[in-house]
C-alpha cells in the first residue's frame, strides 16, 4: 500500500507553510498528499448558528480554501482532504499511522512550540511510530534549492540511529542534496570508564578518533545504499543539541531521532529533539527509533 504524505492543518500561518512543504515533498517522492484537520465541536451559546453542522461546514470550507493553493501549484499531485472529528492527539496519531510522514506547523522560539506542541503536538510526536516534520511560518521553497544540506544527528550504536539516517539519506536523494551527519561528544567522568571501554579508546587513539570511527561505522551502510549522496562527517565536542544548532544555518532540513518516554506529567520527546524544535529555524524531522 502506498502511504501518503499527510499534512495537519488548523488555519494558522504555520500550518499553511507545513501544507506547502508537504506538497513539495509529495511531488519529489511521487506520493499522494493527504490534508487533514482535527476538529471537535465546541458549543457557543452566543452564536445562534454555531451548531455542529455549521461548525463542521466552517472547517470544511477552510480546509478546501487552504488546499486550493496547493492544487493550483501542483496540478498533477493527487490530493485528498479529511475533516476528522475527535480528540486532536488521537486523530493526528491515527492519521500519522497511515502516512509516510506527518507534517505540522511550528512556531518555536518560546515556552510553547507551535501546532499545540506544548500539549497536543508533543504527544503526537511522542506517540506516533512515523516521522513527524515541523515547519515554521515563512518557510520557502527557495531554501530547498539553495544548496543547503540535510543535517542529521547520529548518537549511540548504528542500530539506534538507523531509522534517522535512513530518513535523512532518502530525503537527500530525493532533493539532490548532501547529508551532514553530526555526532557530538563530551568528556564523561573518569569513573564511567570500564577496563573494556578504556581498551577500546586506547586502540582507537583517544576519544575523538573513537567518535569518528563510530560515526563512520554508522554511516557505512547508508553510503553504500545511496552512493550518489555526498556526505560530510561532522564530529564536535559539546552537547548534541548545541552542536546541531551550531550548524542549523547550513540546513534545509534538520533530522533528529527520538526515544519517547512517559512521565507522571505525560509523554516527553527527549532534550535534544525538544531543544532543536524550539530553536532551529529550518524544518525539523523527528524520527522515532525502531
């Protein structure tokens, strides 16, 4: 079954930018585009006409207007639309499960990131098994054609970052772009080293060469699978979030992995993904670990 690229819209400027991004990506990948709007009936006593059918009509009209711009720009693109009534988190998670990827709008640069990322969006990212791309208002197609890179964060063993690297290389191949693979490292306390790890570090020639070898090993299968994609290996000392943000100006898309965890106050998406979503100016793809 062919999965569509799905854009979630809510009438905001950010979600319209996400819709435009999703349409361009669907064209590049040769996939259909699905546009969904999560909606819940809210009774308003002060508005006589605001019954369920009337509100649903407003939502459908707004969705049709938003989609009209996309269909006029991409006349050969297969586009479907759905107004889905229900809990926003459940609705968007269900839509993502049927999609190649889900695209949402994002404000960022504040205590709450857009498309309800502080509540709904964060839960969607944490709970879905599919990649989610967050797009800012003002995002333009010209940035994608300006030679900027697909920047991807790599951490841990190759298995931990396989899904993240696969997404980055597939996207770069579709766009004719280069991949900048970033691995950040820090100096852990001396007591964290076991005799076995100290032996490995000694054989590698030290911490930085060890990290370089680890990144090269993680990239090897993707270099072989995508031989035409140029790759820059970027090793830098520092926290992963800070290092990724330091190269964000190079990126047309930032790709990070996430290992969601649940706490007493709800789902959390991890500090690296959270920081990048708040502060990166480019679109950010959050890819769940397999």
